[in-house]
C-alpha cells in the first residue's frame, strides 16, 4: 500500500530529490489540516468518548462512543508512559471540555467542561476476578507467609466454585446440545411475544381513537386494576330510574322557604313527584290551586289524590273529593 501511494503522487518537473520527500519539498505536513497547530505541539485526532458524560454547558447527556475532532497535547509523563490531554467542542453547544489519560489507573480523567456519569461498581461484589493491586503484589513478593496464605485462599475459592461451574456447564450443554431446537424454541417465544405486543398496540390505538386522545398509554399494573375496581360504580338502577329519581327530587324541592317546620315526610314528597310524572306520561296536565309544597307549608292535610285534573283534549273538569278535606274546590 505504501509504495503504491508513493507512485500515485505527482512529481513536478522542477522537483529535486536531494531536498527530500515531496511533502518537504512542497513545505507541507503529511497530515495536512490535522497538523495546522503542530508548531504548538497540538495535533488533531479523532477521539472516541470512553464513557458517558454530562456536558456542563448545555447539561445534555453524551453517550459513550460518540466521536469528536479533538486537539491532542502531551502534558506530562507517568514513568515512561506519556500523559495526553484531549480538548474538544460539544456538538450540542459552544462548550469545550478536556479529558486526559490516567495510565496509573488505566482510565481517563475529565479535567474541565464536563462531569462523568457514575456507572462504576466494585467488581468484587459481583464475584468477578480482579487483578491484584500494587500493594498486594508487593506484599506477595516480600512476605512468604502472606504468599502462602493468599495461595491457600485462592485454592479454597476454586474448590468452592467447582460445583457451581459444573452445574452451569451441564445446564448450558443441555440447552445448546441441539442448536436447531434451541433456536426454534427462542424464535417461537419471540413470535408469541411479538403477537401479544401487536394485539396490545391495536387495543391502545382503538381506545385512543375512541377517546380522541393523542398520548402514549403505559402498560397496566396490578395496582391500576385494583384502583379501577374500587372506583367502579355498581348500581342496580337503570338510567331511566335514576333520571326519574332526580326529577322527583327537583319537583319536591320547595319554591319558597318553609315556615311550618318539617311538614310531610320525604316519602310523601316522592309520591307527589311520581304521580306528576305518571300524569305527564299519560298526556294529562295536572293543575292545582297551589303547588304541593305550598299546600304542605300552609298546613293543609290534602293528600296527593286531592287534585284537580284537566285533560288536554276533552277539556272536562274532573273533581275528586277526598274524605279528609273540608275545603270546596
């Protein structure tokens, strides 16, 4: 590759091989624009974010693996290993952040402009095998007794892990003995879950279309079902009965405040209202000298049947005199 690239370069007629390479003769760097700050000790590289960070400028999240054009600078040494610092600009705002290498801990450290999203944990809590620290390595080298005790602990840990490793091996060998069968079972489970998700999406879309809503519905939980069952109204009455009851309550309400006390009972009021509704349903207009509420308030003992009823079409005056009334109609 290298020799072919060299052959593809154009060499002008006035080129002098004694000067050196073609770049040196032209007075340019091989990296072109990436080396525009080479006189300051800065070179432009393609830097990949080593972990998740939060930008201090726009407070946005920048994920691991996002790439930037960074200015690479050598800022120090860790024994014989150089320490490099990278300066780059956020792609969401005008903020710049700097990150440098940490050879001592095999990590990267944020200098300015951002903060790290903490996703680290102690690997020993997950029973992972971690390399020994420098203090432990030094102690193993200097103290033979500590080395013997450390080796005994490692041997015991290996013996304790053998049964678990054997069970894991047997389970995996049993599951993946037949690759085609295992693959078919996984695909069947995937198809079933996909069908269930599709049905739920159709139900959600139908519910949103019926309610004229444009929101995302969350999946139901057990607490949601319990709350819905508690809020549900179990009524034995029909809609017509509830409407008739409301009208009865409105009709029995007095037009003026009562001055004679409690008056008739609530059941008698309900009877009056139901009688009125029945007469209206039969096409009969009921007409009284005063409303039942006023008659009751004035101390009259006339019953519900002591009314004057006039039919619409015949226009005949029908009188029904009660036994307990002494008034003349």
